[in-house]
C-alpha cells in the first residue's frame, strides 16, 4: 500500500513549533516509507486565515525544507462537497436537525445504533448502573440522559448517544422494568425530538460497547460508546464543522495514515464513524505527544519563543531547528542527536515516537544550533554574521577585515546568531562593565597594581601576536606573586567589560595592545560596585 499522509494546518497567524513538528513527523514518515506528503490548508476560519497567515506558513515550510507532493488543497474549495455529504447522511438517517423546522439550526451526525459489525466497535458485555431518583431518565433521538450520585453524594448528570445503550432497560425501585429499548421501538425513539421522561428510576442496564483503534504511537485506545454523543457537522450558519470537513478531505486526498497531535485522540473516536458512513477504509492513526514546558504544561508563548519565526529571528539555523524538533518526541533508537536530513529519513519509524509528553529544552536546542554553526564553512558563517549585525549599532564602526578576524575567533563559541550582539567591545568602547566581574576581579589592590603594570607594556605597541601578549601577562603574574592564569579574568573584565569570551590573548591581538592599555586605565578608574 502506498502511504499518503497529510499536514493540515489552520493558519491563523504565526506558525507554532507544535504544528510544524507535526509537519516534520509527517514528512519524515512519508519520505521514509517512499510515500506522499500532502499539504491541506484548513482555511475555513475566514477572519483569521488571511493571506498573510497562509504566506507565513509557506515561508516557514520552505525555510525548513518541507517540500510536499501534488497540489495544495484549500478546504474552503471543498465546502459544497461537505454540505452535500451532510445531506446524504440525512437522507440515510445518519444526520438530523437539532431543531426541526427552524431555518438556522445545526445538523448533527448520528452514531449508528446497529454497529456491532463495525471493525472498530466491540461488546464489553452487560452493565448495570444505579441512577439517582432525584432526576428522571430521558431518552430521545439524541440519546440517553441519566444522573448518578458520586462519592461525595453529589448528583451528576451523564449522557450518551443512543448507540451507546444497546438493549437498554430502565428499572424502578422494585426492580420492575419501566422502559426498554428494543428492535420494536428503536425507530420511533430515533425520531423523537421531545424525550421520553422516566421518573423514579433506580437503575439502567444495557450492553456496553466500546470504540477502539490501534494507534501507531499510543497502541490500542478505546472509549465506551455510551460516553460519546452525536455531534454537530453543520453549524447553524450552514458552514461545515471540522469533524465533517476533515474526514471528507482526507477521503478526497486518499489519505491512508493520519499523523497528528494527541489533542485529537478524542476526535478520532467520532471520525471512525464518519469514515465508515462514507464507505472509506479507516486510515491508520498515529497521535503524537504534546510539547510541554518544564512544569509539564502545554508549551506556549508565555514560556518563551513558541513560533518558528521567533527562532528564525534569533538566528537559529533551519536544519538545526528541524533536527531538534524531529527528536522532540522521537528517537532513532541509538545515541545519535545531530543528524542530517537523509539520516533522519532513513532512521525514522513512527512507532519509535514516545508516548509521553516531550519537554522543550531551549538550552539543548541552542547547543545543537551551535554544533551546526561550528561546522559551517567560515565564509558562509562570516557572511551571515555580517548581515545579522545590521541590527546592532556597532556595525557602523566595524571594519570588515577586523570583523572577519572576530568571526573566525568566535565561530566555535557562537550558539545562535544573536550572540554576535556581544561582539560590540571589538568595535566600540566598553559602555558598561559586568558588576559582579568588577567586584570579583578588580577589587584586590595587588591585582589592580598588576593590571596597571601592563598599561605601559601594552601601550608600547611592541606585542604583535597572541604568544607575546600571553608572555607579558605571565610576567606580570610572576612579578606580583600570582599563579599562572590568575590575571586573565581581571584583564578580560578591564578590556571587554565582560567575564566571558574567546581566548584572552587572541582577543587582545585583534583589539590591539594600545587600545587595551587605554581600556585598562579606564576600567581601573571606574568606581567599584558596593
């Protein structure tokens, strides 16, 4: 069987990482299985599914390298087909109006009562449920409504479709049968708008059936049919609801596998009936774990960057973000993390997706991005950095040749391209000193004297390379009784204003020792933090 899977977003703004991860999993799944990766734009929210939102989706997919097969389907173009299917359901007795006779009334899909032969329905045997006498049992075409008493003594109402209550019997206090649902009256009940009301019931008994399916990720999933209700497929404004449109379009696109987020697990129980009603083989499902924050809550903008555009703007590479999101809920089964597109396609098996939620780790993504940056050809890295520097004031003072030297020094230390904001001290005077660094490394009087001793050595301009600069700093350490390397951080804070950076000697070489002499003098003149 040729596998056909689809990515079916509803673009209403920026593209969330959870949605694009679904696209990535569909892409890897189909490419691994030599199948087709389809794109469907579910654009029925006309107010929010703007051209700008749709263009943003296309741009995002292109940036990440998510190429798709065939023509894009726009759901709005299928609207008349959706409505026609609803009419056909009504003609077969599989749909009904909520309020017959009213012009603007929703249309509901009826879960079929005679469903024992359906491949996704099975019997769990007879069950008897004690009900509260405080509320009547009500039965009509929409199903059965009854109330039970919970462990706190509170009366709780429950309801389900007629199909969930095969061979229903309602018992009175003396065990007598007050009502029975049989082959003789089921058609009448299916036509009732106003319910049959049964007072003083003590229990209901029925054959419980459950809906089930085998999920490629979550394995077998099931749900009692008596906990599912008939559901709206056409709104009161005559527009098709997601359930109907989604299934119709899957059939039109000949979808064989549906890979989507596990927030759709509940929808699937309903969609099985829709596929069956339309005579289409039920696709194979794979529901992916949600992406969560450190607290286990669904990951959102409140937790930080949540949209693909955020990461792009901050200077993440597309293949790094793709790689990270592919591993967010899936593993190749070995220790590999940094993988090429070809390696991911070859290794991808949807069955290896994890069952539990996947926690987003920004630091891990940054480290992966840094690994990709470290492997870039230097010219490509330097060109991207030069363009990226447009957003920072210091570029106006930056000489391109000096910039290349800085980029060469900093490439292995760059995790995201926004890191180059910290390169400012190479191109302009230090405007602000790290307070903790000043207090820790410039407070000791002997240390300050050692720094002062470097000023005339640096100002002379005789130190032309990193090795000579290192020797000068080593000599100052020896003269003032410091161990090797103990002066480095003090020099760094004085020269750059920071406590982190690339090799100190190489940094001074690029800056020039004369300029560093001026900076040390200026730093020593700064008031120390309290």
